[in-house]
């Protein structure tokens, strides 16, 4: 059921620009490790209090119709975030990004 | 399970020092704060301890202000228990969290500073919830840690060693289920004994969240905590309710079914009440000797209050539906789904929760906005909440719809014309709300976006007891209002309708003081298609919306009209179709509710916003009704 996040062929632009990967890029069922939160201090604190800490595994769960906002599983609970917020929760990039396409 | 470990009443420590500046009421031996993360079951335990009925529901942010209760401890003394809003930490981000912070720190004059803490944590989520323990324990107050939801922990196969945790924390720990009551005596037992100040082991620096988290995780491990399996049913239900197609479709169906039930399931019960009221009224009229008092009782009280009482079944049906939404955990999903719509008007999904609760009543909805972190978003939500169709509008709507619209199937047997009309009125209110939000958020209340963060609770089966109690409480509120506001207005109206007496007899109602009042407002409302009787109803409905039904009941009761086919028939004789639609539109928009005005003043800290809101909604109501009257009259003739 759970899949590791992998780079998708569908978004080559992303690969080229090396735009940092974020929770926004996860699809339902995919999981990844959080690297850092790039948001104002008070929001960042609250997210950390809810369990979004660097080094934590996050799983993307279901979303509202249209894919936004999405529910994320972290530390045993589910928290809904908008895409625009999820984009600021950056993921730990796999060591060999280009080879990560293999399952 | 009911065992309470560690700490223990045996260790005789001197009573906790009373913090300076807090006046503990005489005869109170302890002030106990109930603290914990949102939705951990604080209010459930509070209700169990105090026997009160504070609101409990399955989503974060139910309690938004402190609530006090008294209990008698086993040593015979009385203690004050304070239920508080849930918090993720002791650094507040929203108004409700501020309340908890201020009460705990003794910064509010309304509550004496607590000297004992009941820390309620969700045992199914222990590792994370223990982070909060770090900050709460560092307050240095005598604390009992309550691990709640023991039943869920067990059924989902989790476990925790209470004694080991107590030893590590240096405070007593109890594993209970506040909902079923399992093990809750341990809490009472603890509160009755003398309580030691906590001596937790290597407490981390509170401001360092990752450290706190690691501490909590390690603690959990040392206490043999094995987290429960993921909530299987929640996953399954979300697969349906958050399905892109099935989810919204199911929701739509349920809503339509509720509206239809209001017109098809409730009427038999309403007839029963109606007949009871009519029969007892006739009995009174026949038994009592003819007197002014008898007329007051029969025409004033019975017709006035009786005409409102009839609507009890419909109101309870609405509350049954709202209660199921709140208790099941679906509400948080609804907020998730609504977030996109709310984003379009400049608000966020969290605003949707107060707005939904405004379908019951705007007053708790205005309070519930305290969970919205951004002050401007919060004010915008407060200002639009009274547009949502509250339950006090329901009697007015259903009375007029039933009087003017014959029931015919619209979509097969599922939806009739009346349910469709009612749905339309709810939609009209919602539309007015979001349009106004848009206006506000693009002008005076423009602000930076605050991220939408909402914790999704697991689904829980609403219990019969919980739903039943909720309906009972609602019925009490409704009957209470019928017995106070509506009774008072009915009696006052009856008296005003009998002065000034003409040659020792009561005047014709049109010549009485009531008629005078009605005629005074009549010129302003004639363009809307209303006569002076409706005018009187509009004046009295400023107290509360449903009062207009009682008022019309009294007026027609005095005229003797109510006998000839009841209130509906009297209205049909007195209102054109244009006027009827205009009246519905007027009620959809106008802010006729003293309690809402009062609570908006309190929550916004002045008269400015409620005055603006009252004027805006009033103007909108007048214009809307005017247009409705013209259009319908032109169409129907
Ligand atoms: N299964 C189970 N459910 C519980 C238990 N205690 C509370 N609940 C449910 O948990 C939900 C939240 O309970 P509340 O008492 O409203 O929680 P709260 O901590 O006061 O929540 P806020 O006021 O929002 O902070 C409700 O649906 C309760 O019925 C329990 O011991 N077991
Ligand atoms: Mg509560």
C-alpha cells in the first residue's frame, strides 16, 4: 500500500530545475521523510507540535475532491494541509535522485 | 485497568501554595484545571466528574471558553473543576488556546488560579501527546496524568505500562475511559488525597520542540507503550466519504433526506402537539368562568406559545442530524471538503466549522470562531455567521412554506416542493454569507493567508446516550424559550391589544396599542407586501426570530381567526404570494436576534461590528424582500 516517493516522469521540469521536493509532490499512499519546514516561525512551531518534525516519516492520505487540501499521516495522527502549505514542508531528497525511479 | 499508579495519596506533602493574586472562593479546597490536547476527552471527563453537560463532540476545538463545575472530594471538601479548551502547547496561537494559557497562568480575573492539574492525554496517541506533558509538568503544580480512551487502545491492540510511566514522570498516572466510565474512580480518589508536586525525570527545555518530542518518544518506549493499530474503520470510511465522486454525492443525499424528513416525518408529531394544544385550550375555555383572565390564557398564552411549540419535532430532527455530524467525526471531513470554497472567498476550512454550527444557532457559532488563528478571518466569520439558517428560522420558514406551497414530488418521491423550497432558503443564506465574506475579505478585513491546519479525528460511533442527551438539552432550551420570551411577548401583546378600552370594552385590535404600533411601522414595510400584523411580528421578532410565529398566533387568536383553519389559513388570507416570499427573504437576511448581537459585541470587544452587522443585514433584508415581492407579484399576479 505504501510507496516510497519517487521522481515522476511526468514532471521533468522539476528534475531539471532541482526545485526542492515538498509534501505537495506526494501522491496518495506515498511516503517520505521530512527535511525542514520553510514557513514563518509560529506556523512552523505549530506544525512541529503536531508532529511534523525534521526526520519524521509522513504519508500522504486522501484529499478533498480536486486534491486540495490533502490529509497527511504523521506520528499516528492525520492532519489536513493545503497544497500551498504543503509546498513549504520540504522532503529529504533520496541520495541518488535519478536512480530513484526504479521501484 | 482502573489502577492508579505512583504518586499516591500516601505521601504527605503540605498543601500546594496558593499563588499570589488569586482569590480562592471560600470553602473551596482545590482549583483543578482540566488540561490536554484538543479532542482528548477533557469535557467528557469534566462532565463525569461534575455531573454537568458541557458540549462534547468528535472534532478538535469544541470547548472554547473555560467552564466551571464543583465537586465534593472524598475528604468532604469541595473543589472547583475548570474545563479548558484543548491546546497543543502552552504557547497560544488562537483565542481559545489563549484562554487555557491565561487560566493556567492566573492571568484572568474570572477564574482563581488552578493549583492542581488533570492532564488528559489520548492513550491511542501517547507518544505525541506526552510532549505536552513536558510543558504542563514544568508548571510545578500537583498533577495527575490521565490516559484516556483506554477502550480504543485495547480494541486496537495497544498497550502501556501505567506504573512505569508514573515512575518516569514522578506523578500518578491513571488509564481510564471517560466515555464508558471505566477507571474514572481513580481520578476522584486521587483528587481526594494529598497530591505531591511532580518530579519528572530529565525534563527537556520546553521551547525546544524536537527535544520535547524525543523526550516524549523515549518516555513512551520506557513505559512499554505499544501504539495501537491504525484505526481501520476510519480508513475505510474515509475511502468512501473522501472519495472524489461518492463523497459529495453521499453528503448531498443525506442533506436532502433530512430536509425531506422535516416535511414528511415531523408533521405527524406536530399534528399531535397541535391537537394537544388545541384540545387543552378548548378545555380551558370551557371550564374557566368567562373572564379577562380566561381570554388572556386562551387567546394570548395558548395561541401564542402553542403555535411555536408545534415546531419542536422539526427542530429536534435538525439537531439529531447536526449531532450525528459532530459526534461521528464527519464534521472535520466536511471542513476539509469545504476548504476550497472557503478559500475562494478569502477564508479557510476552519471557518466552516463555526458556520456549520450556526445552522443550530449563531451564538455558539460566534464563540466557536475562537479556534481561528487569524483575527481578521475570525471577525469575518463572526460577521457572516448570522446569515446561516439557524434553527430559530425553521419555524418561520416551514410555517410559510406549508401555508403557501402545496406539496408535490419534485424528484420522484424523494424530494417534494416544500423540501426543495427549504433547501433553497438555506442556500440563499449560505450565498449571502459567502458573498459578504468575499466583500469583507477583499476590503476592511483583508489579510495575509494563514495556513489551514486541521487535525482529523478518527470516526467514532455516536452513542444513543450522547445523542439522546443532546436532544433532551435542545428540547429544554426550546421549551425554556417558549416559556419565557415567547410567553412574555404573548402576554404583553394580549394586554396591549386590550388597551385603551373603549366604553368599558376591549377595542378592535386594529384600534388598540398593538394596532398603533403596527400602523407605525406599516409604511416602511408596505413596499415589501406586509400588512401591519406582520409589522408587529417583525418588531417582536427582534427579540428572537421564532417570536413572530407566537405573535401572529396571539394576534389571530384574539381576532378569532385562528379557529378558522389555524394560523396557516389566516396567513393565506392576509398575505399575497409576493408578500410571503418577501417575508421568507426578509428572515433569511435580517439579524433579528438579541443574543447574537450581544455575543458579537462581547467577542469583537465593542459595539462597532455588531452595529455595522445589524445595519448591513437589515438593509439587505429590506432590499431583498422588496425585490422578491415585486418579482413574485409580477410573475404570479
Ligand atoms: N472511545 C472513547 N471515546 C471517547 C472517550 N472519551 C471521550 N471520547 C470521545 O472523544 C471525543 C472528544 O471528547 P471531548 O470530551 O469533547 O474532548 P475535549 O478534550 O473536551 O475536546 P476539545 O474541547 O475540542 O478540546 C468525543 O467524541 C467523545 O465522545 C473514551 O474514553 N473512549
Ligand atoms: Mg472540550
